[in-house]
C-alpha cells in the first residue's frame, strides 16, 4: 500500500546528503534508499516472460476460478482449450509465467507449475528477443523447473544466500504480472522457513512485495541484485495481491536447479522413515534435554533405516553430523544427501542416545503418496475402562490387527472409545497403546494397571500406534495447573 506523500516529504527534509543508491555496489548502509534504479537495471535484462504451450492431446484441463481464500500458485490462470478455437499449429496456450537466466549459455529457472503440462515454451526477453524451447526439466517435489534455450552470452543473475537474509531486509519481486513483462515491485522479507503443504519439500521466503498472477517463476532479489527466492505462491481472498507472497528459497531452488542442469532429474537420498512432530512436554518427559528432534512414526519395512536398526518411537536428533531440531527439516536434509553413501543417524531411545550407520537408498518414485485410511467399527463389549483418563481398551489381537489394516501384529491395548482427557490427547478408536510411562503394554489389563499407577499431575506418557498414522507419543495431564 503506498505511503502518504507526507511521509516521504518528512523523510527527505531530514536528509542532508544523498544516500548511497541501492544496487550491486555493496551492502545496505542502514539508510532508506531513495531509488532502486541501479539494481533494477542489473536484474531486468535477465528476467523473462514464459508462455507454456501444449498440443491438444497433452493439454492440461481447465481449472477454473480460485476459491475465495487460499494459498494460491500464481502463474496466469490456465486458458480453457474449448474457448481457443482451432489454431493452425494445434497448440494450446496454457497461460503466462516468469523466469530468469542463471547461466549465460541459456539456462532459465522457473516454477514447475508454470510449465506443467507443456511440451514447449515461448520465452521472451525485455529487449524483444523470442525463443521457443522443448528442453524442459522439472522437479514437482519442490515446484522448480529449468528451460534451456539455444543462445549464448545472455545476461544472467547470481544466486544469493537465502539463509543469510533476515526479516526486514529489502527485496524486489520481478516478473510479468498479468502478462506485463518487466514489472518490478519492492518490499521486505516478512518471514522465513514457511511451509504450506503444497509440495513434498518446502522452504518459503515470505514477502510483502506486490506479487500477482503471472509473477510465478520470477526472481525475488536482494538490493545487490542476487536471487534469494523464486516467486511461487500468494495468500489472497481476491486472487490478487493482498500483502502475503511466498518464494521458494534460493538455497533450495539452487540445489534443485543444479541437479536438473547436470542430470535432468533430481536424485535424492531415502532413509525409509516417516516422522512426526515431537511435543516439547513429551520430549521433556522422555528425558530429552534439548527438547528437539523428529519422532519416528513409522519405519518402512526392509528400508535403509529398518536394516540399520531404527525403530518406531525413536527420536532422530542428528543426521550426518548435524543436529535435527524438528520433523519439518528432516525430509529435506535426507533428500540432499547422495544415495548409496553411509551416514550417521543419531537417535534417542529409552533415555539413551544411539548412533547408527545407515546407507541411504535412492528415493522411490511413489515417495509421499497418500495411504488410504480405514474406519472399521470396533466393538467395546469386553473393553476395560481406564477411568482416570477417560478411555476404554481391549486386547489387541491378530484378528483386530487385520481388521484395522495393520501390517503386523504386536502386543498392546486397543482403544475402542475415549472421552475427556483421553480424547483430548488423541486416543481415538483404533489406536493401540504399546507403552505407558516407558513400560511395554501387552494387554488391556496391563494398560489399566499402568494407568492406575500413573500420575496425572506429573503426566502419563504413552506410546501409541495406528494403522495409517504410525507411532506417536502423547502425554496425558490433569488440567488443574
């Protein structure tokens, strides 16, 4: 939103000498820049508009309008092939996006969703040059793609260090909003490390620089003209700019683009675990001093982690000599490692730290595919009431394991019904209690005995398993604090 004219007048009347203009000359001096003309002159020649095209057989379907309030990828909306008529070339235009050159020999970075479904793209430079290319390589897991054109000595942009950027740093968003090539807006870094669950791997830089449909794939640059993000998503009720734009961080985009340039695809390490968040209160109760790590919800049978000895319920605290602070950061950390190479994985189990040597495999093609959830009826006719926590449990038998879709049978107490503290803690019907206060639970009776001896004031720590959610840790406390 434009600032009142009086704001600029007040600021300018206090300036006794012109400040150093922003641009490639050096870092910010702490004084508000009057103009960004130098950095814009440096960046604009390397930014392109991209028009993805597909022949009718390959064209993606029309997706229509956007919901009223959502995080939205902002390439120009796809055109309906039915409204285009018969074009002589048989090509269907799929919309408009942006990109930027990262190699003078003709390598352009953009978003995967800009080129998705296209069998060729038309690339236009600010100086009027136009290229058509069918050389498209993409990584849907990060929403990054590259396009190669036959050219040389092109102007190009350097990658910046998104990890070194800080909230409040000035940034410029460059691209072709609504097809208006060479548009520039400015703002600040509003947040870092954002995740929206749109892609398998995410690390978004948030900005309030105005971004609109058509900006997708364009660069987010710092005041030195270096790329710190690839503009990708907006938060909007109207479908247009409302102050929240997000860009794939340059650190992530650079790694992916480098792999696509070198190999045409991204080969990622595969550990073979599914992880979940670790609640700080649970971590403290388990004896984890740093209260940080990634809880292993499930170990893939015959996967690298299973072969090395990792188990459900372990907390991964280190990978390849670096600390793991959360479940969110582990998948990308694993993905950046090379398959076939052994790495050290540190886990916390039963109050002690253990280190395992794990040889990573190559990530399978179906990695991240959703698993169907089962909702069978569970009888609680013979259930034992855990009155202290408000749950009913029965013995977990092999027949019930098959009924619920578990891949294996193990000892435990199956929750048939819950209310009160139990329901609030996540003891929904169908989960199996396998440990109470670090002691194995082999039956409904054992669960009743263990819960009876537990302290709600201190907290009763439970390890639970579900057929499609893996292993989790919950702690049940009284709400008398």
